[in-house]
C-alpha cells in the first residue's frame, strides 16, 4: 500500500499569538514533534500543508502552500487530498499535536477501512487515515469543517483508542507549557 502523509500546519495560531509551531517545546519546535513522528512511519510521500508565513520547522520538507488557509481547516484537508491522488491512502495529522505516538499512527495506517483516533464519546477525529476512495469527499471540504466531518458521515470507521494525553493539542501558550511537561516526563 502506498501511504501519503499530510501534516496540516496552515493555521494562523491566533489564540496562541502566532508562531506556535516554531515555539520551543521540550528542546525543539512544537511542529517538529509531529513531523518526527510522521517520518518514523513507512510512507511513499509526505507533505506539510502550510500558510503564510511558512513555519521554520517545515523548511526542507515538501510543502503545499494553502492560499486559502484563512477560510478554515477544511481547505487544508482538501488540498492534501488533491495532493495525495495516486496514493492508496492518506494519513492526515495536525502539527500542533506533539504527543501522538508512532504506534497510534501505525495502527491507523494498517486498518483495512477508514481509521481514526477515538475522541470522547467514540467520535472519530484526526489523526486519521483515509483510503483513496474518500479523497473526493475530502477534496470537497470547505471552511472550518475538517476531515472529522467526512469520518462522521461514514458507517464503517475503525476507531483506535489512545490515551487522552496523545490527543492534546496546543491552542494557547498555557497548553504549550502543559504539553512540554508531558513530553519531558516521557
């Protein structure tokens, strides 16, 4: 199976005050944690979907510049789906989730059907892996509705259980301090 991985990093980080993916977190830029985890997976292609400015952690990677990032997360997922054409599956990750483990990503990529992490209430969310048959649905996303919208419309999604810590994202500076403490405790 040819796996494409898209790390979504185009948000404006307004609640953080900007520049969150390059903010230092336990010895490296926040976004580097998710990128390093993605790189640990066998894959055919990997891209970082960015806005303007391009986060420094992503330089040197294949970049997809989302000119419409201000319209919402759905535009980044749609761009990633169009980029992944020709691959068998697309793994979508968020760059502000540094605690997601390589094992969780491996489980998602190994599923025979759409797969996602289970959020409270057994709601599917990202990171998630989509077979090529779902690329058109992802490519049609707009606004703030991200890949979870597609997942929630499906009857069969493999849900991967993980710790609540892995699902922590960084939206505000206080979140960064909490996540950094968790990373240092590993």
